């Protein structure tokens, strides 16, 4: 019977990857618990086909190599996981959704819709629904470019200090995710995490994911698959009644 190298290859690829992903990072990428991912590396469980595809896409390796070759023994001791990254993940999501629900004023100008805290939970399912968007509070600001689309979100938590919890953060709609520059502060709308405000590092072309980093170093960075992202709004400013610390 042919030996399966999945668990040891997972450990090897993760530990030799120059991005230094942790088990927590990989679990976030796959949408599983840390204990479940740990079981993959220990050989006590095997990932589903969908997650296996995410793993091979992340490391840029084909599934046959992941399963049937002892990667740690290839090319001698100088071998590194980065040597596998020679192609992007096929079918990866590389741009924003084509439909954006908006509201306009009586003169046909774009409004800035505000997603307050009480509406945040519903936004992840209603962001593309014109009736939901039209029910949000809206306004206009003369100092923002009228030719671009903006939306405001109430941010909770201290992960992006000095921007305080409860601040209204303005975001410019990002319609080209591939062009997003590393370390760009963005509001990310995702299926599982809801609305988060982070600095974004773009791994779309090679791993079909983003690395999300908090300004507050007490919070660990984590990976998010592009397929989990619904919208991206680039930071354009904020308002808060509290003086920043």
C-alpha cells in the first residue's frame, strides 16, 4: 500500500514557509478549529476535499505531491516550501462582486450609507439587497470625492488603536482586489467574521487569501481566504467624539 505523507507534509510546509503561518493561521484559512487543524498535522483526521484544495492553493502545490511525496527529503536540506509557489490558485477570487447596492440623493449624487453597530449583523447578508441598503441612514460629506463610492461603518474593539472603539470609519469601495497594496487599512466584510477593520496584506495571486493584521500588536494576525470576503472598503477617514489615546 502506498504511504500517505499528508500529515508530515502539512507540518513541514507550514514550518518551512517564509510567511511563518501558525496552526491558528491555517485553521482560520480553512474555517476549522485549531484542534481540528492540529489533528490534520498529527494524522488523527483528514481535511475535506474543499479544504484540501485550499491547502494546495495556499502552498502552491498539487494534491498528488502533498499526499504521495515526502517533501522534506526533496532537494536536500536547503529545500523550502516557497519553491512550490509557481502558480496562482485556479479559480481564485480576484476582484470584488459585480453588483453594489447604493442610494442616491435627489440630485443623483451618491450618498454615504452608514452601517451602525445595530445593523452590522444584518449587513453581511443584506449588503447586496437594495431594500436593506436603502433602509440605512445616509448623508453626504463635501470633502470626499463625489466620483467615488463611500460607506461608513461603526467599529467596535481596540484592535486598530489609536482609532477608538465606537468610531465611525469611512471606507472607499474597492472594486479591484488585486490592486490592493500591502498594509492598506480596510474594512473587510466577510461571511464568517462579519465586519472587521484591519491592515490587509494581499496574497491573492499566489495563495488566494489575505493576511489581516491589527494595529494593536496584542492581536495576532490571521489569514482569510478570498472566497470568504464579500466586500472591501479602503480606509478614507474616521469620526469619533473621543480624543485618540
